[in-house]
């Protein structure tokens, strides 16, 4: 995945439509929240099993969910771009931080928060 290529495509898309003026970090964060809500809406009344089974579907529902996931991703990328966030670098740092907060041998099979474990 070439993040820089996606950044360029997003910037070109916004420039062609004169949307840069709307893409403040505040507006992008709000739009991201809306898209997350639209993604959640698809799962609202599903059981756990139904939500897991969605990956096996080739119907319109899976396509709709896929499109919402992409919307969330694109708004996230655009927000990173506007705030000059090094997304790959920040992902690496966050994964290291999470590995420290949630050591596999200590947390395996549990959904507790990191502060609930005795280290």
C-alpha cells in the first residue's frame, strides 16, 4: 500500500472540486465520526454470529459495509494529511505501545483494559 499515492489522489480529488477550504482538521474529524456512525448502522441489529458471517457474503450488504470502511479510511488519511501525521510511523509506534500495554502471555483470551491486569 502506497500511502503517499493515496495522499496525492485525495489531494487532487479535493483540489479539482475546490474542497480544500472545507477540509480543516475539525471538519474532517467530524466527517470521520459521521462515517463511523454509518458503518456502525449496518451492524446495529446483527448478532455476533451474523456480523462474523458477513465476510462470507457476496451480496449488496457486504458491498455497502466495504464502502463505509473505505470512507472511514479515506477521511482518516485526509485528516493525517492535513495534520502532517506520519501514519506508517505512528502505526508502528502505536503497535509497540500496545504490545507493551497488552503482553500476549498476560492478556491472552481476555478483553480487560490494560490497567486491569497485574503485571
